[in-house]
C-alpha cells in the first residue's frame, strides 16, 4: 500500500465516531445519559418525590411471571431480549486466487511492457577445408503490451461509520492466495465500517486480477469486471491461444494426451513447471494417476510456495509438474482445460501496485478507490502447452 497501514496490511481508517465522541470518557458505557436535561432544570419540582415504595407492590406483581415473551414482540424477537449478532462474518462469494502469488511481479517503467524475442538464429554449418564461409543472420522481433488500469471502489456513509460495530472477517485475506489445504487465509479484524470496506474492496480487486490472469481479453470484456471493451489485458487463454494446443472436442482425457502436450512444449524449448486445470479436469487427472500408476492421492501431495497446496504432481519427461485447480477456468463439460506453463517466462509487469486513494468528499460519506496498473506477459508461449475441450 502507498499510505500508512494497519496490522491488517491496509490503509488506516478513522476510529468509530462513537469512540471519538464518548470513548475518551472513562466508565461511560453505551446508552449512558450524559446530559441530565429536565432532571436538572426542573429539579425543584421533583425534589422530595419518591414513588418507589408506592410502586413496589405493583412492580413485584407485574413481573412475577417474567419470561422471554414479557413486553410483547420486538424487532427480530421479543421486546426485552436484545438481538446478539455473531461478530464473525464469512464471505461465501470468495474465490481462491493462487496465480496472483505464483506469477512473478516485475516492476515496469512506462505505460507499455516491451521485450525482444529471437525467432531464428543464424544457422551453424559444417564445411570442407579452406571453404568459403558465409555469414548468417539471426531474426528478432519486438513485442509490446499496453499497461491496463484495474480499480475497486468503496464508500462508507457517516451513519454507517458511527453505527456498525467491530466485526471479524473469517479466513479472509485481502491480498494473497489461499488454495484448499495449507492455505494462508487468516481471520482479519475489522474494527470499524471503513476498515471492513477497505478489506472487502481489496479482496474484490485481487479476485478480479486472478480472473484477468486467466480470462482477460484485450478485445472484449471476458471477466467479471464488466469493464468496457479494450480495458482488460490478455490473460493466459488469449496469450497462449492455439500454440501447442490439443483440442479433445469433448472426448475424455487420457494419459497420452498429457504426455503429448508436455512433449509439444518440450520440443519447442519449454520446461513446464506448473499446470493449471479446471477442477473436473484435475479430478480426471487424479483418476488417471490412480488407475494407471496405482498412486494414492497422498502420494501426489506437494507444497508450493506461499502455502499453496497442489492437489496432484505429474511425473513427465521434463520432471515433476504440480497441478493446481482454478476457480476461474470453465468447469463445463467439453469446455474444461489444462495449461502446462513454464513460469520462468511469465510475468506480471507492474507500473503501480495496489494503492489506496481517497476520492472527493461531497456527502456525509467517505469514498475511496484501490487501483493497480499492470499487464500480463508470456514472453514465450511456445514453451507452454494446453489441452482444451475436455469432457
């Protein structure tokens, strides 16, 4: 973050307005009458009037049968029983975002990410003694990718800031991954409404980033960000395109398909070291490993960096390739995919990493944005391979 942060890792937010008004007075509890009002201004009229003894019998009689329904119905229950809300909040819309941590983040100067590729080297040759020697020329190409701008907007009204109590967002990390077992999700306290909104907004930004890494489309809006056409950068599906692609057209996955895809990447100079799969495609892979190689699920466990747990490890001609599922790859029959990636050549070029910035204040509310300027590049799609159209 670009400004002062709290222990949760996000921008510091103002304290609750209630705390600012009354929290500095020791012993002043919630709902304490702190202005005596008429009891002081008209004390002479009330002095010496004590009706406690007169009311004693009536009070005792009226509350002999005190029970949970005494006082009649109240909001969300009965009048005399307050509603106690669990301070723990669970985000049922959460998605795992391992690639935001596994793709290297590289600083970038300027609004484009430019790099060169050697597409053909000058050929070496053999010759006879004292033969005429001809020089050869290597071929280069320049690739340029435009930085795109990713935003997440939040707003908290003044009454919300004053009224919403502290909560805890369970197993929630505004940034970071989280994937099945051994995930780095931890509970994050939200001491006030502003802090909770910042946490939720940050998480939304990272989930959009993961979506863009997989499904981003420079031409059309293919992610859940719903931005205008041209506002996204290309993700893995677009950058890899048909290079070393095996299309099963709805057929079942076989081990030969896996070996063939890795071979294609190897023949083009690649060494895939990570596979990303649709959840059901990963299940098909696990079944193949069990049926073909008699391997148990425990035999395939492997821990990746950042606490991300791969659910399968493939033994291939380029070595072991861990496989992780993606919640952003289609899991529809005949649309499932597996990407075998050489992560040494995949980068997130970053002009500006996640930054908090207050927006103009026009009403009794605080509005802010979180933003990132970045673009995904795959410098050598030829080093990767994919299997699509899996049943």
